[in-house]
């Protein structure tokens, strides 16, 4: 290879890499016109050795450290999440991939075992792995899930379904009647109506299904499914309203009244991830702020109850988000995405309540599930 050709090849390589980077990097700006308050708990029972009765696991799908910082700085430097004292990091790799998908990470959080990408509640050999609602039901606990995703989305499905592939929507819905859930809320009633008549019938045998909060139906029900119309679980950019924080409170109230032993609740802010996949920075920040309101509802309950542990983390980071500049006082942020996909970066974890110190430091996503079981199965 002659010197002239090498020089041309080198120049071409630089040009190619530059253009590849330019194509991948997407810049975004945000200005928060309406800052929201954040909640600072007393920390009286935080990190104490008191027994844990209830656990609320909150998953900001795709929410990395930069996503949280974006919400915090855009909200004049404050979030309920970042007011908490106990924090750590979570390693998210799946059993077969360096970069996980939501199915594998959701399964790790729900079962305490890592699995291959795409699998829901099953191991690498397609064998069923018991999930937390199933394990905890034997100890008298009730369980629930709340998400802004559809019910058959990978993260919520990991807490009740057992299927080899996350795309098996019909089979995932068919797993619902035999699950150990006492409460669920997700999108959507329209999707429910598309299921096979026999599946709808079996679901209605097990759960009272409502489209809107209904006090009478809620009180009468033994198990409840709140399936709002799809507009209620859409992006905050489509005026979703307060669905996530209000339904988080609804789930807490419902589960608290259904068992004297305690409850487990998984709450997912699903559209942080979806916004990051689209490289829509404004939507990412607004989704983080909305998720923080749900976190506040959980922390306020934990503060009042005294025996509730709240854990906030993510299944993975999405978008390789980086912050470029900002103005905290004015709520202005500038950022850039380097990817439209997931990354293997560790994600932050925050915890509040008795035994929260168990969740500090670096841990696997599967460790989080096993620690929850350890605390509740006493």
C-alpha cells in the first residue's frame, strides 16, 4: 500500500467518522416555564433497622443520571428523587448481552435472576422463573403494577407474565388471569377490547375492570384492573395529565386496604425511555418531572406509614444523553443524544425508608429483587 493511498484512506476515515458522529448526535434544548415543588422528608425512619412491611419499586424506564440531572436542573435544582440521601448504582447487563433490553432487565428486577434479552419471566432455557408477586403471595402480601406503558409492555409484563419473547402480546394478556396481581393499571381499555373474547372473559372473572376511577366499583372489588383510554397513558406532550402520580396514590390506597401483611408495588415511568428513543429532549425532561411527582406520592406515604421502603431506579439508560449547558435559575437546559437506543451505562438507584442502606453502593439489577424478597419474606 503506497504512502499516497494511505494518506487518502486516513483522510476518508476521518471524514467518515466525523459524519457518522454528526449524524448520531442530536441536540436538544428545554426551558421550564412552570417549576414544580419537591418534597423533603424528615428522614426520621430512613435507613433504620425497623422491619419493612411494604415495598414500592419505581422504575424510570431509560432514566440515566443525565436524565435525572436534566429534570433536577430544569426544575431550579430540585427533585424529590435527589432530595433522598441513600443512593447507589445498578449494573444492567443481561445474561446474553452487554446492553440489556427492558424485558431482560424487568425480569431481573421481578425475579432476582438475569435472563436473555427478550425473555419475560423465563430463563435462558425458557424455563419459568417465579416473580416477586408470586413469591410474596405465599407470605400473605398483595402486589400491584402501575405504568404509562401498555399492559403488555416489557417492564410491567415482567411482573406477571412468563413468555419467551416480549412481542407475544396475546400470550402476555392471557397470562394475566393466573397472575398474583391484586391491582394493575396500564394502557389501555382499547387494547383490552382487542383481546380474544375468552381472554377478556377470564380477566373479568379475576379482576373488576374499570376505565375511570369509580369509588363504588373499587370498594366492591377483590382485585382491580384500571385500564384507562389510551390518551391517559400517552406522552406528557399529548396532555396526559396527572395519570401517573394519581394512579400511584390510587394503587397505594387500594393495596393498603387489601392486606394487613403488606404489599409490593411496581410503578413505571415508561415514557422517559420512549422519549429518549426519539431523542425528544423536551419530552424526556417533562417525563422525568412527571415521574418525580409519582415518587413524591410514594415518599409521602412512606413517611406517614413508617414501615414502607421506596426504591427508585431504572432498567437501563436510553439515548447516551449528555448535558451541554444550562441555567438553573431560569430552568434552561441544553443537552445532546449520541444514540437512539439503550446503553450499558450503570443507572442510579435511590432509596428511602427502613433498611434503605441495603441498597447503597454498586449492585446488579437482580440483587435489588433478591434484597426485596429478603426483607419481606421474614
